[in-house]
C-alpha cells in the first residue's frame, strides 16, 4: 500500500501526489501483487489487509496512529518511511519507539545538495553489492532517538559527524526501513536508490530480496 499526502514544497520537492501515481503504477507491474492507496493514513480495513505500507508524506503522529501501527506491527506487518514521513511533530519521542529515530519539526538539522552516503552495513541484504550511494537530495540530523534497536545501513557526514540516513528497525513482530533521502522527485528514479527501496519492500515483507528486481529499470535514470 502506498500512502501519500498534500504536496508541501516547490517543484520537484515533496511531490507526494505525483509519487503516489508513479510508484503505484510501478508496483502494479510486478506479478502477483495488488496495490492499494491511502491518503494521509490507512483506514482500519486497509491496515487489516496490508502486508507493506509505504509512507511518503509530511509525517504526523498521535495516539490513534500509535495504536493502529502497534497492532499492525504485532501482526508482522512491514513499513517504509520515506523522507519527511519520519516527522512526528511534538510526538517524535513516541514515534521513534516504532521506527527507531524520528523528527521533531523545527528542531532538526538539514541540508540540500550533493549527498555521499557511507555504507555502514554492507552485509545487510538490502545493500548487497552497493558500496556507496551518491545523490542530490536532502539530509537530516539532530533527530530524536529511542531505545528501539536500529541497524544503520548508511550515513552522511554533516556538521562534523556522521548521521544515519538509512536504517532498519523491528518493532514488535514487524519490520521497518527508513530512508531520509527522497526530498526530490528525481531521487526515486535513481536506479541504485530504487534498488534499495524495492529490496526494502521485499525485506520488510519477508519476501525474497530480489523479488522486485524487474521493476528497477522501468523509467530509471541517474540523479541530476
């Protein structure tokens, strides 16, 4: 299931509605896969039938969403949180208990421009044979961390230190992949980044890691 929200930035930035269409269509090209869509947050009926949730929107968090996601993760569900979907506003601490690290809007560090991501765990199947990731996008740091263990997959050097930009977590019986890159629309067309996300979908759903390989080249292009 792909979950988006209203666009909140300029051209080619945070274009959640366009992504909803593009990635909804991309995923339907895979065999034996049904794709549903949601606006802002899935309904209870959608959550009951979903195996994977892809969140790309301005994130938000509250008690109702926490209860819904806790039940979803206990049932073994998987989720990907892309870019600003990690925002939890004033509830960032509680959100971080489910995804490991979250953003409290207005209190983070960020930078737009070239990103050279260091691979921190090349042994993870999501990053198999990926030695480095070069993007033109946005990084975040000064985020809120929780006690939920995270596996940092890649980081970038910002403000005098390296900060996580890709990581996984396993809340309850579920699995989560978080990607801070995703600010610009072209990032989703980068073949290496796309490979990571498609492997991430497979990993959080406990499918073979190469389940969606055939989707990587469809409309892919190198980052500007």
